[in-house]
């Protein structure tokens, strides 16, 4: 390097906006993963050693600043840090959060809608996403793995941010016994079902604890079973030695899309004994999950958004039909061959709509399909 170039470099100040922009694509692959802050510091150090070696003594300060620029959520940070808060909503300038099931208006408010729009852009920027009048809503994953929905006018009256926090509760069924009404009476039944490799669907509405319940059932899986976990957001953590975690991802920048078909293909190459799909949300996930389970992998599990066991079966049918048209009888036979057990979790609410508890609303066994085309079911529990 010439003396002139060296002198220019030494006089150059670190432009944090440019540096943040340069490393954004590189950081996408780490979004939602543990250790993101440490990785960010390493990436910044590599860039500074090349472009700003004279500023390495300020590495810690620059790392904190860029972390705040890329991931800082201002007024929402303290609610994300509170382990008892499960949901955060911003409606216009107003902030509402759910803590221990109770909904509360925060004392703080955003100064105006433009401040909310700035925060929306900050959430989306690390993912190379944006919202516009032509594309007024986007799903996003926060740095801690929490899920967010960003909406702006004209789809909504005012800017909206909805956050479902990433609270991964990993405890056995016994630890949930005092949290879910009706569970103590069926713990032994559920443990036996898992050990006997029954395929289980856990149904319920948003916030009913479906994923936590799947995590608890996972404690009963045999130690030597190989399990493949398919997710679009990291929600499952099994206490088993042989687990493959596969995640989907939207394409952004240099990061290619990882589709459900991609992770399912890789999952089958791993030759698992069981498959856990965190939630059936899309037509292709419904079809592929049922299709694969018809070829084996007994003892698999999934969750689905539904209001009863019967509604779970109906929703599963509708999703499969959306992906590939099949006669209803064929779809029901496919489902009945792989769905051994449906557990429906129900929210208990007070007169104001606050969640005050959870309960097992139903447990239904699927035996097959009757000659009249209806499911042959056995009611194990109904509350």
C-alpha cells in the first residue's frame, strides 16, 4: 500500500451506516439463532481489519452501535426481555402486551405513526424486506427468533406490529400438569401413546400451548430414536441425542430460499424414525406430511390451528385439497391411516377476554373410515 493510500485509510472514519449495510446480507443466515451478537462482532472485526484497522480499539463500541442499528427495537425492547410476556402489539402509536394471559396497555406510546414506520423498517431491514403500498404486509423473524407481522396502510388504517415471542418452554408432561386442566388424568395414556409410536396431532387456537405440548410429549420418545424436526421458526428443543433440525427460510439477498420441499427431502435422507412438524400451516405442508407418513415414520407429531378435533380433521382435508385435488374419500383414508390421535387444547378466559388457563378440551382416536365416508373415531376425553 502506498503512503498516500495508507494516510487516506488512517484518516477515514468508520461510516456505521455503510458498515451496517455491507454486513447485512452476511448476517441474514444467523437471524433468529443463538449467539447472533457474538457472530455480529466477529463479522464487524473482519471488515474493520480490512478497511479500518486503525479503529479496532473501538470494536466494542461499534459492535454495540451496529447491533442497535440492525436489531434494536427501542420502546419494545423491555417487553421482549420480559420472560412472562408472550405477545406484543403496536396499533398506531399504542403498545399492548400480554403477560401471564392478561392483556395490558403500556404506559409508553410512540410519538407518531412515522416513529412506528421507522421501527417497522428496522425490523425488516436485516432480512432485506420492506413494506410498500403495493406490498403492505410482511412476515418477519426477530433477532431472538420471535415472529412478527408488519402491516401498513392501505391494508390497515394505521401501521401495525404484531409480535409472538419466542418463549421455548421445554419441560415434561408432569411439569404441565398444574398448568393444563385435565392433563393429570391422561398423562399415562399420552405417555403410552408416544412410546407405542402413535402419530399425534395437537390442535388448538393461537396461544393454546400446542408447541409446548409437543415439546413435553418429546420427553417420552425412546432415546435411540432418530427424530427429524421440520420448522419455519425455531420452536422445538428435544432432550434426545439424535435429532436433526431443519428450517425453511425465505430467500433474501445472498441467502437462497429453503422451501418446505427442500427440508422434507433432506429430512428423508436422514432416515429418521420419527418426524415432528411444528405446525401444518400451508397446503403443501399438509399434503407432504400426510403423504410421507403413509410410507412409514410411525410416532410422528404435528400441530394444527383448529377449534376442535373434528375441526382439525376438516382443516387438514381442506389444506390437502388446496394443494392437490383428490376425492374426499381418498383424502380421509390417507388421513385415517396416519392420524392415530388428536389432542385438542383449549384456552380458558375470563369475562374480559384475558387468558386465565388452559385445558385439554378433547382427545379423539382415529380408527379408520366408516362405509358412509365418515371417520371412525373413539372419544377418549371431552370436557
